[in-house]
């Protein structure tokens, strides 16, 4: 972890032609020298006032002095140089207490984790590259790393979103409120995928990200979350493939509907599914199908819709990770849609175009009940039985071979089928045969 953090500091120093010696070892945060102000600028609001992040890490030094003083008897825990000071929380934001994580100590029996002056400045400079957002006292933050500090600079300058609008709770704002680090990272990666127009060098560099979640209570910071993610290029690829299937970037609409609640609501549990969805994606390069099903049925129940663009995003993920036959999933989704439309028609006793709104609402409610029945079927046989009943009542027949022939991936196929049939339930009256979610 410390290498990646220090690389961010090195990147800043390199970009600004600074040597660690250029920065005074003693200064006040309230009235800092220019070099320090420049480092901390992205952590301040546009009006120069403190942000929640700044307050959490440097607040206690306001008016006082944040001092760093080398002692000849101490050795730097990072580079091994003689002459160091005990590490301070405001210099290195992670573990500084050896009682908590003794195995982080690189030299065995030492009394404290120390940094030499160079490493302290490198560590402090790393703050410059932090992206953060917060809800109440919970801060999510992200930094990147690459092969070298120079590559990292290239990446930050060329592709990473600019932190131009900075307010108390964020220095880069996600397109929807976010609570947790993985959902925050997803919005940043989407932005990066916008900035990369063609296949570029970043796909050759091993650029990764570090994501953190921190609870702040008074002066106490509790890391609830710290993760290193390698090679972002696959994820950026997913966002690009997803985008390329649609005329406008559909990310925001997708993203917004992956969470619970209304626009203004910010309870943490409204954001948990979305964070878990992206966690599974970024950490395990996989899809959490249970979460997908939860999100689908939340949207059906609370929003009278299927989550816009969800199948398209899932297929983009599956394409990049080679997770199976795209045509098969699309076919199953279409089967679901067709059976849904047939069921509606049968229920109405006429074409949807000829029915009035009340009639459609009634028919739709019945179809949604059927969809819930299908959802509850956990085995292939139960599911096919239920599907059979539905076909009989709709006087319609669909080809269920895709399920029979692919029992191993039944749980995935089921999700696509449920999305398809739900699209029928919520399709708009005027649209014929189309999928209102265009994906
Ligand atoms: Zn050092």
C-alpha cells in the first residue's frame, strides 16, 4: 500500500519539479508556504476553505504547527535511510500504530514506524492526487497508480477527470449521490472511458486504483475499507463497449437505477447493492447475480420499470471477461419479452393498442405476479414447470431449449429471461415489439 501512496507523491513532485528539500519541514496549515498550499489545493473548496477531507486529516493542526523533525537515531521504515521521525497521521494516512498491524513493520523489532524527510514529503505530496466524496461522516476516496510516477502523471493529466468544482463534501462529484468507494470509482472510470477516444497507451500500462472508505468521528478515523485494484483497462473497456451500443452515454441512467431510494435520500443502506455490484465487478471481475436480481425486482416494485440499460451493461461485462455466449442471453431475453407480450394480450383479450390504461394496468399487475412466481423458482425443473403453466395460460409456446441445454448457467439465463418478460410488463403502449430500454 505504501508504495502506491508514495508513487502519487513522487508523481506530484516530478510534475512540479520539486525536490523534497524544497519544502520546509515545519509549517502551519493555517498559513502554509506556497508549496504546501499547492499540494493541498485539490483538498480545499473552490473558495479556499477547508473540505471535510481536509478537516479530517489536517484539522487538528489549524493554528498549531505540524512538525516533522528528523532524529539521527531513527531509521526510515520505507527506504532504510538513517535519520527519520516517527510517522505522523497527517503525513501518512494509513496505519501508523504498530500495535494494530505489527506485520506491516518491515524491519522486525523496531519501536515505531518512521519516515525520513524525503519519504515524509513524498507521502504528504500524495494527498494532491486524492479524489474524495463524503456523506455525513463517511468519506470515500480513490487514488491511482501506474508503472512509474511518470506514467501516473500521464494518466492523471490526460484521462483522469479534473477536480474543478470542489465543495465541502467532494472534490470530484459523481453524477448521482454515492456513499461507498466502489460506486464512486465506477463513476470515475466511466469518466475516464469518455476521455479515452481510441485504444491508447493506458491499455498497455498497468494502471490500477486504490479505494478507501473511512468513518470520521471527531479526530478519530476508522478505515472500514481499503483495497488495491489492478489493471483498470478491462473495466474501462467495459464502459466503452457499453457506451458504443447507445447513441448517448447511458451510464448515468443505469447508475441511478442501481440504487434504492429517491434522489434526495442518503441512508447508507440505499447504496449497498450498487456498491456490492461494483465491488464484485472490480475486485473479482464477476457479476453478482443475486444483487442483479434484487435490483431488478426493486425497480419493478418501487419504480414500475426494469432498470434501464442493465442487460446491455451486463453483456458488456460478459463480453470483456469472456463469460459466455452473448447471443444466448439475448435470445433468452427476447423469449421472455415475447411470452410477456403474449400473456398481456391474452389477459386483455385484445391487442394492447386497443386497450385503455385501466385495462392495461390490471393485466400488467397479473403479469407481474407471474414474474414473481418465476423468480421464486430456484431449480431448472421448477422454473420450466412454472414456465409451462404460463405458456398454457397465454396459449403461446416458446422454445425452452436454451434453458434445458445450458443447465449450468441457468441462474444467469433466468435473470435475462426475467428482465425480458419484465420489459414486456412495463413496455409503453405505443411501442410495438420494441424494448423500451433499448438494451
Ligand atoms: Zn525514507
